[in-house]
C-alpha cells in the first residue's frame, strides 16, 4: 500500500477517507498524538465476511491529497443479504 499513501512511509499522493479517526488508531505505527494513520474503522467482520481472524479493514476510499481537504469516513452496518462488507462512506471538501 506504500505506493498509494502520502504519509506513514508511503510514497504516493493519496489520503484515505477515514485516516483521521483517532478512535481507530491501532498499533505502534499509529500514535494517539498523530492526526493521520493508515488504519481506520473495520469494514469486515464475521457477520459480513468470514475470515480467519474474523475482522479486518478491507475497503478504502482514496483521494488525492492535493485536491481534497477535510476528509472524513465512516463504516456503517453491513446490509444483510446484499454485501459481504460494511458500507463505507466518505465526505470531503474540494481544495480551493
């Protein structure tokens, strides 16, 4: 994923819609004092998508860092019988 992200060791130009949700920062690569992290709310769980570990972040919304600001994201409940993933939605502002 390094070629995509513009931070956290990445070499790309993209940010992720929910990379600034500090309540989802996990592991040593995501210090609570930071403002961005390559983590985010989980978008799969046993009910939605059975996996060996039962949970995970499998869906992302990427946006160019130079064109969009104020990015926010949220994972809603998984729609039973419609998808094996949570609905992931993002909101952004256009850079002036």
